């Protein structure tokens, strides 16, 4: 005979069995059954954030910094509405997430009470699967399926609507078992040899890497391929993770998200090797195409939607990057022989003066010339921040214009060491850094944010302070939306910046941080940067460092 259990307790037990250790949420009336059940599940940590968009963004940061399945709960229709921007971000990065919302009791919803809405229909455009539980007996099957779907490539969020009567009812049900699909596939021997032959035929190959390198844990293998070929390697034009080992002699940098610049960068090459998703994701429209005429593409990845999405590929392999590269490299060595080794050595020698390491040295020298400038040069702030960070720190980046040099100054050395804004929806950085810190309690986390982005989600600081996280939030305060000013001037020749400043009155970020329970520091003198940042980064607790930077366009 099956043991009787309430829906609310079954739901939490199922989450724990799927590997969930933290439930991120903001409680409301329809979530009270879950809150009531938490006392019976003390090993499940509830993390409260002060608005639903933050709930989802914190969970997103936790998953991106750990690779784990996450669960978060929001409050009926308005709560799901609040969360949609963050859910858009999670969909873009393929974050494996179970998002739930409390729903009015079945039958009562028919009367359209306060806060009622069609939750499944609302969530569907942004998730892999959306469903409402209509019988307690179906709850285990739904949660198990949701976890499996979220974690199976292409990974991504799923949504479950939880009516109150389901959570409060009791029945004898079988909780079932967890399933994970092993998607670490590799191509056939014939496909590998054809791929290797095409690589060897190229005179001037170039590698462009995307986020599947992180998801597949293929950083080492991607660098090994590049060095074996002597090929230049770039991060894609949307570098939101540690997509290549910066200190590899092959690594040159990040492709620009401007069509003409990307095209000019790629023009010298005769074969583009795309590792992962879309290698040429642009921002604003241009009549210039980012792909040079005649540049062939070969591509590997598990997300078939991204493969050859915008440009046809000569060879396209739907396979796991790590497993494929591990199988491809010995084949390439065998087929290429001594001639490949000789050619690779020559190509790497040609790259040495212009690779990431050489460019960084020149950039550091250039930025150093602005050391005494006030207001503080944003590039100088970034340099001092990077040099003050402990080697094992995690960097979460939403500095936008102020962080333009971050990936050129801080090396990627591990898959979870860097996380940047991916979708373009601002306000992600602060809460994501909270999640990253919760996921990595033994690593200090530094969040670098612009002032405009920070104001979308500043109350995230309370959650960080409440959990006493080793988190440092550095805000570059330029008094407005500088990126919008830049684009208004560049695209329209207009410097009448309506609605782009917040200097009357100015926002006191240090004051806000203190009100939310954090230590707060304000820096206006560039001479104080190095020592102040180094001290903050090496002390425990949550801190906000507000830096007054030059906002000139």
C-alpha cells in the first residue's frame, strides 16, 4: 500500500530527489502550501528575493555558475509576468530550470478571482514545456518529466502551474524515479575523417567558439584543436561565458558585434570552424553581411536549431563538442602527420604578436596612461578591478559600455569563471551574481554593473546580505544610459539625450546599499582604486563599491 502524502510535501520531495538543494522564490498566498511544507524539509534551502524577476535571475546565475538544474517559484499571474524578462534570459542561455507558480484552486479559477491568469499560456513562448497539474496522482510524472526535459540538450526552462487544491490534497502516490538522458554523442568514424580532411585542406582556418564549449566542458579540447591546427581562435560576437582559454597561443579575442568589423576580421581566412551555436550573432541592422563572401563553414554542436541557422555549412555534425573533439584530434594527428605539425608551428608563430596575450600587454600599457584622470576612466577602473581580483574569483559582467575591455583583460581559465549578459535584457547581473555566489560558497564573486542596469535589480543586494555572501558589487556610475546615448549619436547624429540621465537628483548607490544591509564604499579618486578594491575583494561579506566614472559620450 502506498504511503499517503500531501501534494505540497510530495512536490518538495520530488525536487530534492531531482538534485535540487535550493528553492528560489517570492511567496504569495497561493504558494503558502509550499511554505507550510518547508518545515518538513529542512535540507532544502529557501532563498527569498524581493521581486519575481530577481527570483528567476538568481536561479539562472546559480545554474550558469554550477551547471546544475535549478528550481524557482513565483506568485500567480502578476508574479509570472514580473519574471518574464528573466525567463527570456534563461531561455536564451538554455538554463535548465523548473519554474513553478501557485495557481488558484481548480474551479475557483473559473470565477476569475483576483490575480488569476492563464499561467500555462503565459509561460509557453519562453519554455520548452508548460503544464498545469490537474490531479495529485500526476504530480510525480510531471515533475520527473520536467526535470528530464530541462536537462536534456538543448537544455532550457520548463514551467509547472500548481493549483492550491492539488498542493493541499493528500493521496497514496508513487513518487517514481529520476531520469537523465546521456546526450554525449559523437559522430561516426566516416564523419570524423571527412571533417578532418576538410580541416587539413584549409590554408587559413579560423575557429569561433560559443557557449556549448562551456556546457560540454570542452575548453581544453577546443584549445588543443586550435593549437594542433595553428588556427586563430575567437569567441563569438556574444561572449557571455568562458568560451575559450584566453592564454592559449591561438586565442586572438572576441569578434565584434558589428557586421563590417566582423567581416573585415574574418576576411583573411578560408574556413570558419564553428564550435557550438551561432558564431555571428549581431545587434543592430546593417546592410553589410558579417560573413565574408566565399568563407566556408563547418560546424559541431548539439543544438540543431543553431547549426547553420543563418549561414549554410559544408559539414554539420550534431554531436557533443567534448566527445567529438576528443575523437577528432587523434584522427587529425594521424591524417595530418608531420606536415600538419610543421604548418601549425609556423601559423602559431605568426599569431604570437597579435594573440590575446600580446594584445593584453599593449592594452594595459595604453590604459595606464589614464591612471590619474578624473572622473575615472572606465577602462582604468576595469584594469584595476581585474588586477585586484583573486585568481579563483568568479566575475559576473553587466557593465555594458564600461566593461568593453573586460574580456580583453581578464583571462578565461575555467568554465565557470566568467558570466556575461547574454540576451541583452538588462538587470540580470546583480541577481545572477547572487546565484553564482550561492552556488560557489568557496569562491569570491565580483559583479561589475553599470548604474542603469543596477537600478533594474538593486534589491538583489538584500538577498546577498541576508545570506552573508562573499559578493562584491562594483557599480560604474556614469549618471545615465551611456550606451543609448552612444547609439543615438552614432545612428541619428542626435546629442539631445532625453530620458537618458539620472543626475537630477543623482542616485546614491552607496546609500541604497547601506539601506539594504551591505557595506558600501564610494570612490571618486583613481588613486584609491587599487588598494580599496583589493581590500574589499579579500574580506568576507557583501559589499558595494560605487565608482564615479567618466560618462562622456
